[in-house]
């Protein structure tokens, strides 16, 4: 059982509000295909929504790459959001709850970090920002729990 | 089945409505067959329309009996989902938007409510009101099921459809004198949230509503932006002098909200649309001693 699960790997542009819809939809489906339960799907979709919107709003657009990752028998989904925008000068501050430079709630980055298993932020001012998150399914793939 | 004077003690409005639907199955199906939705879908014979109506009445009766009248996932709906999909597809081929189909589904409500009132001549105004409310919620849920159907129909949404849905999925339903509700379906992006807010505020004014219920059962995800939109809408409703209740926050979403760090502290929330309605009715009842007797039913 080491074949790839169909419909998980993808590179998707993040250039418009509508692209955010596709990103969310893809993450939802990919997570379901990998056996994520409804709660874990919702958490990952929400994190992806936050990060994709930051890519669009602050990074000036970019893309998301989705990968199927494995660790032994565990199935995971890794999402990488990258842009060539202005970068984040002070990542600590950006990650702190309530900090916003754009009239948001300032919960996106910090919230996304809490919603996933692994989170890494790599940003260089003037070059761009890459945020990578990974979450793991508790069940095996395809034994998908339907929301009913 | 004998009716007891003290029926209210053993029977709930849900079971009463369930029994009513069984009892009046034929009449309801006959009336529905003449409503635009059935008339236009079943063009070959009226019998077909009546038969489809019977199936739908049975499904609604089953939902009522299980008491899950506000739950689009109630088992009873499963039986008719395919039939509804077919009906929606047929209307879509006629060029109707999901909003228009939704309005046609709403057209099934008045005949059913009228029959209910005729069916319970002995009921106290209070009991009749409860049953009517329950039937209204049930018919609203049917409308949601139909909307869901039309949404999953067109998984491959194109931009234009997206825009149509934006308006189509924000019907404001008048649940009671002074109580309006918007069942939200799909993700509340900035554009949609603007439409929702405007539509809702307008109907708060038009209906002189004291309560506005935002039902998010059909919202798949609440992130910081959706939350911000919700809170703005709640604040705007308050400015209009009405109270806003957010209902239908599902467990997966509740957990996500907590991790995200959102504080909905000042927002009144209820788990289901029915609970939100009960809350609003209670608050209204506490203020207005007697609601207009008899004909206080919706529409
Ligand atoms: N990709 C990015 N490029 C540049 N700056 C970013 C990027 N992502 C986040 N930031 C900065 O980090 C801040 C905090 O981001 P965060 O997502 O936590 O809050 P927000 O987007 O301002 O509000 P919210 O997400 O709650 O609506 C942003 O206001 C912005 O200044
Ligand atoms: Mg953000």
C-alpha cells in the first residue's frame, strides 16, 4: 500500500478571491481522500484559507502546492504557500494574536499555526514569504468519514 | 387515533405535525401538484406530480417524527434527495437560478400551513402556533436541502454561477412576526457577506423585525474573515434596534473557532435554527404579552 492517492498533489495559483475557493475545495477533498476526519479536514481547510488569503492580500498573489507525505503508515498532507511579495520583517510580531497591518483580526497566522501539526514560516524582506504546514490523518486513506 | 384534551402533555408539536402530514398526505400532495414547482416539472401527467408529492410528504413526516426539523441531514431527507435533484435539474434546464427554484419550493409552504390550521380546529392558539412554527421550520429546511442539492449539482462552478449563487443563497425567511432568518450556505466571502448584510438589514426594517437569525449550518468553514463578517453583521443588526442570533455552529466549526482564537463572546449563539427561533419567541413573548391571536401564523 504505497501508491499515491489520486487527487492530492496539486499546484494552484492564488491570484483572486475565486482562487481561494478552489484552494479550500482542493484541500477539503485531498484531506478527505487521505482519511482525515471531519474535524481535521475543517481545521486544515481553515488554516489553508487563512494562509492563502495572506498570500493574496499581503504577498500580492502566489501559489499553493499540495503534497501527499507519509511517515511509516501515517498519511499526511503538506501545503506550501509561497509568494514574492514584500516579506515579513518581524515574524514573531506577525504571528502574535491580534497583530494586523491590514485591518484584519490578526488571527490568521497564529491561528493557522494552532490548527495544524507542523508549521514553518520562512520570509525574507524584499524577496517573499513561504509558509509550509503539514497535518496527519488519524485513519488510513479512503476510509473516509462522511459528514452525513 | 383518539385525540386527548391533554394531548399537549404526551405529544410534542413535532409528533403532531408528523401525524398531520400522514393524515393529510393525499390533500397536501394534491395541492402541491398544482403549485408551479410540481406543475412545471411533471408535465406529462398530473398523477406523476401527485405521486412525487406523496413521496415528499412521507419524507417530511419522517423528519418531523424524528424531531430533527431543522437538520438538513435528517434521515427522512435522504429518501427524497435524488428526487429533489431531478426536480432541481429540470428547473435549471428551464433557466431558473437556484434562488428561483428556492422560491418555488417556498410556494409549497402556504398550502401545507393552511391545511394544518384546518386540521387542528380544537388546538389551543398556543399549540397551533407551535405546530405552525415547526412546520414552517421544516419547510425552510426542505428549502435548504434543495439549495444544497443545486449546489452539489454544479460542483464545477464558473464565475458567473458563483455570482448567481451569491444572491441566490441569501433568502431572508420571515419565521414569525418580528423574526427573520437567513440560512447561509457556502462560504461567506466579502462580496457575499455584503449582500447578506444588506438583504438582512432591509428585511429587518421592512418586517419591523426584533430578531434576526443568521443560520450557518450550511457554512463549511469559519475563518477569521468569515468571523469578522459575521460580527459586523451582528453589530449592524444591533444598530437597527434588533437582536441577532447566530445558529447552526457545527461541532467541527466550533472546535476550529476555538483553535483559531476567535472570541464570539458577545454574540448570542444557539446550536440549531429551531433553538434560535425558540429563544427569539420566548424573548418576544416576554415583551409582548399576547401575540395577535389566531391568525398570527407566518403569511
Ligand atoms: N504572505 C505575507 N506577506 C507579507 N506580510 C504578511 C504575509 N502574511 C502575513 N503578513 C503580515 O502578518 C500580519 C498578520 O497576519 P495574520 O494573517 O495573522 O492577520 P491579518 O491577515 O492581518 O488578519 P486576519 O488574518 O485575522 O484577517 C499581516 O497583517 C501582515 O502584515
Ligand atoms: Mg490573515
